[in-house]
C-alpha cells in the first residue's frame, strides 16, 4: 500500500493503523481533492510532538502564525537542518515576506550548498519581483535535481511570460515527465493555448480529472493574461478560479486588483475585502484597498469620451493641459491607425489617471513588471505619475501620456496580442515623431550595454522587459525597441509599422511578422539593425570612458576658464547626455560668468534640442531669449513641471507681450489655481488678459475678485471702470 493510498484510507477512517502522515502526503491528498482526508492529515501533523511536523500541520490548516512560531522553534533545535529552513522560507514566501524568506534560503544553502529546494525557493522569490536571477536559480536547482518538477514549472511560467512558447512547452513537459499529475504544468499548457487563441479544453479537462476544484489553474492562466495585457479575459478566468475554489483568497485578491485596473471599483472592493477579511493581506490587497479609499479625493473631469481622474488639489490646474495633449493624441493616432476608440459601457473611450503620490501609481500597476515606469496602460485606462509626483524635471509628463495613449490604440487594434517589445518600441518611436525633444534618449546605461554587446535579438527582446538579467536592462530594452521602430520606418517607411500592427492582430510570433512584413529573417534583421545603430551612434559608445573621465574633470574644474574646454569636450564626446551634471548647464554658467550671454543661450538651446528638461535650465534659457522664443521655452515647462506659479505668471506676461491673449488667460488662471499669496494681483492680471481678449464678463468677474481681495487696489478700480465703459459701448 502506497503512503498516499494509506493516508487516503486513513483520512476516511478505514485504516486506523496507517503510518503517520507527512507533509508531502497531506499535500498529495489536497492535490487530489481529498479535502477531508487532507485536513485530518494536517491535524495529525499539528498534534505531533515533533516541532517540524507541528509547523507543517499548522501551515496546512491555515494557522500561519502558529506555523511560523513552530518553524522558529524547530530551527533553533536543529541549527544544521537546511531542509527545515527551506520549508520555513516557503511558508514566509507564501505569506508575503519575501525578504525573510530569501534570507532563510540563503541560510539553507550555507548549510547545504547542494540544496535544490533552496535554489528553487530563491527562484520563486526572484520571480515575484520579475528578477532575471529567477532563471539562474531555477536552472541551478535543476542541475542539482533534474526531476524537480516545480522548478520546471517555474521555468515554463517564466518562458511563457517572455512569449517563448517553445521553451514553455518543453519545461512543462519535463515537469509532467517527472510528476504526471502536476496540475500547474498542465495549467501552463492550457495558458499557452489560450494566449494563442486556441482551445485549451483538453488540458482543463485533464486538470479537472485530477482535481475538479483546482482553481489555481485558472488563476495561473489569468496571471499570464494580465502580463500579456489581456485584462478582460483575465477577469473571466479569475472568476472561474474563485467559482471552482471559493476559498482561494489569492485569486479573489488578484481578481480585485484586475477589476480595479479596468475601472470597476465597486466589484474590485468586494473581492479585495473578501480576501482581506479572510486574512489574505499581502501588499497588493492592503494597498489597493487604501487606494480605493483615496478615490474620494479625486475629481473625474469628463470631456465627451475622454475622462480625466485627477487629485482635487490639482485637477483645475492640470485638466486644461492634459486635455490638450489627449485631444491632440487622439487626432494623430486616430488618423494614423484609421480607427476610433470604442466607448465603453462606463461612458469613456479612454480614462487618464494621474497620481500625485507615486506609491499610489505603483499600486495601480502592482503585479506588473517595471514598477519604476512613469505610466501604464490598462486597456482603455492610462495610469501615470502626476507631474507633482516626481521631482521637478524628473520626467516629461506629456511625453509619457503620449506614449501610453499609443498603447491604447495599438493594444485595441491588435486585441492585446502585440508583443511587449513592439508595443513599447512603437510608443517610444511615436514620442519622437510627436516632438523630437521627447522619446527615450541614449542614457549611460544604454551606452554601457552597447559597449558590452548586451542588446538582445529582436526575437528575444520581450525578455529584456519581463525578466531583466542585469540592472537597468528594462531601460536598455525600451531604447532598443524604439530604435528598431525608427529603423523600420527609415528603411521600409512609416506605413510598414502600421502594417505590422495589423499583422500582430492575430496570434503569431515576432519571427513570423519580421519575415512576413519585412521579407527577411530575424537573424538578418538583427545584423542590419545593429549595423545601422552603430552608424547612427557614431563614436559615442567608444567615447564613453573618455567622456566619463572628462565629465569628472569638468565637475572638479576650478573656474570658468577651466570649465569651458572640458565641458565642450564632454559635449562633443556624448552630445545626447542631458542628465545630472550635464555639460550644457556647466557651459551656460561659465559663459555667463565671462559675460557672454549669447554663448550661454546657444548652449542651453542645444540642451533643449536634445530633450533637456530641467526646469531651472529652461528658465535660464528663457531669460536669454527674445519674448516669443522665451514664451515657447516656458511653455515647454508646462509639459514637464506645471506646478510653479511664478513660471505661469512669467509666461502669462510673455504671452501678453506677443498678443497671445488666450495663452495669457490660461497661464494667469493657472497661477490662481496654485493659490498665490498675492490673490489681488493675480486676479488683476487675469482680468487684464480677459479684457484684452474681449471677454468682458470674465474680465469683470476677475477684477471684482481682485477688489474683494484688496478693495483699495487702484489699478483694479481703474480697470473695472474701463470694463464697464466697454460693456456700455463707450470708447476708451
């Protein structure tokens, strides 16, 4: 009689003399839907005099705090045991404490360097954070134990996240060869079919034959759909998961998070609260509930099918600028892709959410790769950092919004089937098409990666986004994907990119589309692209080390005379560098110290041309320019950091000088939205602009507001007389 069969009978009361249960046999009973037997098995373990058995029993019964206490005591009794620390680490990993779990896996490896299970534990922790080390650790586990089915399943899951179906199938098959009833491996096969828009019924029936209530399979499918940005389908499979297993609280939580992504806040709260109330309180659940609570602090600004969700403290200020960018983007993309975004049952075609608290935005994209991102597209919802959510000059919010809106069109047009590299690359490309100052610049990280030949083949580029193998590989992958689209447009024309959008609207692969659309193999494409990129970059990669040395010397130079030649050299070696301690800022300061404002203006104008977005440097440039150019420069700051009242006031003054009264009205209104100390003067400036624009009623309202703030403000009194005369038809 096998141990599992004995326990099966023992759990039903038919074999009272069955051998004592073990954690593995209890788990096997649960796997095969023998819930009562599994519970009895875990209860027997919990009653064992052995602390390690008590820990396993409490864990299986959902008594997690008791299990943790028992594991701690057991580990103290048996300091040499690696296996005990692995199991304790797996408990902590399951209960949302990856930091301590990883520490326990490391302790296990110190005691047993050949513990395959410890390496698997490290891989699971890394996979949670989309860490490229997950692959390394899982492969090391399999080197030590080639039949470790769970490691094969993890590799299959990671491969499928990278859109590598062949590798996913290979690893899932290896798991099933080692463990024929591995339901998670079967779920990988089912997910592969669903992602390819193919029937998965055979695999789902095979899973149900082993355990008809195994909701983890549907939840695993749903997670893959989320990572492939197919959120509506993911909701369907999460609902199936909780129907099969109503107590699968992880799936309730993930369903709630996914519903929140789609804007169904009421249903989201219901699922999240169910998980929370049943002690499933991971960071995603807790923080998502907090975010839902915070929505009372947001305004929803509706302009037809375009909705903006903005914090009440800044919605009046930001709405006009966001609306302008969204409206322009919809015109450009609608013409480019020859489509109109469908209006959802909720009433919007696209909703843009801007979060002044970056952590709130991170919650919005929880469970997705690249949390350092500035924005994320969730179907027809765009979530992003508000300009106030980052330090001034940290990013160009308009460029980010333009990028994300391209995703809305491309994902809609391709039914969310576009591979990540193509969707991201096309969006980066479109940023630069909209404005040469936008788009991804070639950062030092990218130059170092190019120096080290770390760019990926196009057929594998998704991996650089999903499971980066080195720091900042995601940044490198964004740059590479964008330049690939630049290259395709240059060599094959802009319509070819749109053609590729349509090619990706059916289940296919990157190699197939490259061959079909461009008429060359992916390998040949890589050869040609890398040669083109080297030509485009010229000597910048080769100059990098010399540039770095020169930049350090520039920063340490004692005065303008010493700074200028070093800054000019650094600029010429790497003209794209516009970040901290860039040579343009040093040059401008040095030229001004030498009383050469024109040279300073030229340096800062070049900085702006290369996409520099430090508001302080741009404001310095504006001071050196004639009014029309200065106004254009300050207007750029509105799309970088529009939270500075003085910049709006100066821009309003400049617009008045060049007779752009509409622009002046907007800028003086922005000053008021920022709650200035000089309310009377600010209302007066707005009244002047409205009067100049011929908006007499609005001018009257503003000048009266000025007088309410300071009733004896003589300029406002005089302007009110002019306005009243004008309304009566009197000539000034």
